[in-house]
């Protein structure tokens, strides 16, 4: 599993109805630990379907440059 961790772009996990949110939080934190610095994790929960969606979103290449709080 460690060899393909970097190649996973999105993940959906279906939980039982009696799963608590603090249990789901551990899964999200583990996914964030494996995620590279180039990506950020987008997590969403579908309460009706009891599904957790995790997606790696690429961070932008260009950042806004400011000089003393003003955009340059």
C-alpha cells in the first residue's frame, strides 16, 4: 500500500450508520499525513449515504505577491 499512496487522487469510504464523526476524523488525518506538500485534502461527508469523500487537490503554482500588504 505504501508504494501507491502517492498515486491515489481520491477516495470514497462508506461507513455504517452508527459510525461517529471522531472515528472518521482519524481516517482524514491519516490521509493528510500521506499527502504530499503539493496537494491539499478536500474532505466531504454525505450524511444520507454515510459516505466520506477524500480528494487531493493540487495547490496553485502561482501565489499572489504583496509588498507591505498591497498587491504587486
